[in-house]
C-alpha cells in the first residue's frame, strides 16, 4: 500500500496543480470555434488574469486573435500586465481601441509604464490617448526617468500623512479618500516639504487607538529609494532587508512614489531568467512564443561564436597530428579530458555568476572562493583520474597512457575550477555581464587546455 507522499501519480499531480487544465483549454477553444461568447465568458470567468495570460501565450496566433475578439469587453488591464512582452504587443494590436482604453484605465500607474516602455511609439500614443490628462502626465514623467530605474518601477499612487497626525486622523482621511491604491502596505509619514521621514504598517495603524500619534508607530527599519537607482539595486534591497514597500524620492528628497514587493520580485525573477538564458548563450528576449525566424536570428550569433572557439580547439589538435597518427588511442580519449573540464568549469561558473548576482562574491572573499574551487577541482580530478587512468590502462594495455590521461584530467579540472571563478569575476569588474560571456571563455579555456595538456604529455611520455 502506498501513501500520497510516495505515490508518483500524486506527485505528478502536485507538480501540475497550477497548470492550466487541458480540458478547460479545449473547451475554451471549442467555444471560440463555434463563436459562443457566453460560453467563453463563463469558462474564462473563474480564471485568474495570470492564467488567462498563460493561455494566450500557449495557443497559436490565429486562435489567440479569435479569442481576443470574441472575449471583447471582458478583457481587462490585469491580463495585459501579466502577458509576456512578445505576445503583449500582438494582443494590443488585436484589441479594439475602446476595449484597450478601458483596460488601460484600470491599471496601476507602474503597470501602465511597464506596458508603455516595451511598445513602439505609435502604440505608446494609442495607450497614452486612452488615459486621463493627469494619468498621461504621470506616465510621461515616469518614462522620462532612465530605463530600468526606480522611477520606471514605482507606482505614483501612495498613501501619505503628515508626521504630526494621529491614528484617528489618518483613518478618517483614508476612509474619505476615493483614490487610494487597490493594495498598499504602509502609510508614509512626510514633513511639510513632502520629504518622507518614516512609515507605518497598516497592521500597527489599525491596532492602535485613535489618539496615538503616528510617529509613535513608525517602523525602526526605514529605507528610502532614490528615483534614479537601478532596479537591480532596488530588488536587492528588498530581498536583503525583507522590505514590503519603500518610498521613492526625487533629487530634492521629495516623495514621488512607492515601490512594492511584487514589483521588486518581478525584477528578481527577470534577472534570474536573464542569467539562465545568457549562460546558455540565448538572448534574454527569447520566449517560447517567438517565431522560427526570430528565434533563429537570436541564436545564430552565439552559435557563430561557439564555432570560432571550436576552431581554436581544432587548431590545437592539429599541432599534434603526428602524435595522433602514431597512437590512435589519443583521438579516442582526448574528448573525455575536454568534456570533463568543460562540465567542471560550468559548475564553478554557475556558482560564481549566481554569487555575483546576489553580491555574495565580493573582493573580500574572492581569493578564498578561488582557492576552494582549485582544491575542489584537484580533489575531483584525482578521483576521476584513478578511474579513467585504470580504464585507459586496461583498454589499451598501456600503463603510461593511463598515467598520462589521469594527469591531464587532474590538471584540466584544476584549470576549470580556476577559470569558472576568475572569468566571471574579471568580466564583472570590467562592467560586462558575466552571465553573457563567461560560458564561451570558460568552455574555450577548458577545451584548448585539455587538448593541449593531454596531447602534449602524450607526445613527451609516449612517443
């Protein structure tokens, strides 16, 4: 008898608990096929905006356009904000102008800016024309801030109160105000010049008596974000100091907006996704919804770079052509040395790039990390050298060949650990994204050095 914990069927179901149900997707597409709008709305009604966005991303462009046209006025701004950039532009082109306008009006200011910055100018104008004058001015001002800055990330809807108010005054103000954000976590206290001086969580505010001064409830930890701060630094601050929201100030220190944890987590998620894609030599703009031509165009440059590095490795091999002709075993075994070094280098590289992204790898501990990777490479190299040396000796009946390949493997594993750590650190110091170029340099190093060391040792010892 099996329990639910060990049951593979149950585990598979748990893994897909938030995936779109295939029967629901089929029913939605059938409703689109038969042009049954009422049925479509009924099927879409229980779905979260993020699920609807996933659905639109997963189906083909023809079905996507038909679904959007049939869904019509039910389409809202939350769906737009959840869509992948590659699909969002296409969806905007399909939506009727009045439906698009209504959807945009329902969005928070930060979501509107996020939507606008990824669009071409004609589509930007379409969105801006749908906004009220005050909202348009706010969106245009946000777009004037540097790309990937806190000014682009923040929402302008912020709940603030004078620092001399009491709890009762703050509560009465919020009850009488019709323009509060749909979700907020803090009330920001400001001085007469609109400079933030503290903030209070809603939980403390609601639990206190009406006569309590607001400043008595202020949080001890208070972080202010400059409007021009890079969004990566903002996300790091939220993650490092466990922030829920933080006020944003302009160059004069005046409150201009607020950044909330959901926006910061989006940035972190995007950075992690970008690092993974770049480590694989894939454009960070890639998406499963991209066309064949777009996907091919983005991957070609990196494949071309890899071709050049492969040619470099081949040039090294060509220098030992005579040795390979005399001992065919070298041609059989040399890919093993390069492959093991490449895999070890990738392991060190992944750890280093991740540590640089989280700022755990710094100037103060880089030498310790390098020493650790060198020792790990040596230890792992010795373990596999014994195995591979024994295999080489028994396979080709040559003890010296076993010694050569074992020695080459140890040296290349040490080099891999060194390159996998040093290369991303150096690129980071040079202002180059280590996730973008490290993989190519590390792989080239382990391939070239692996071939050179193995074939060089074999030429000296065996021939």
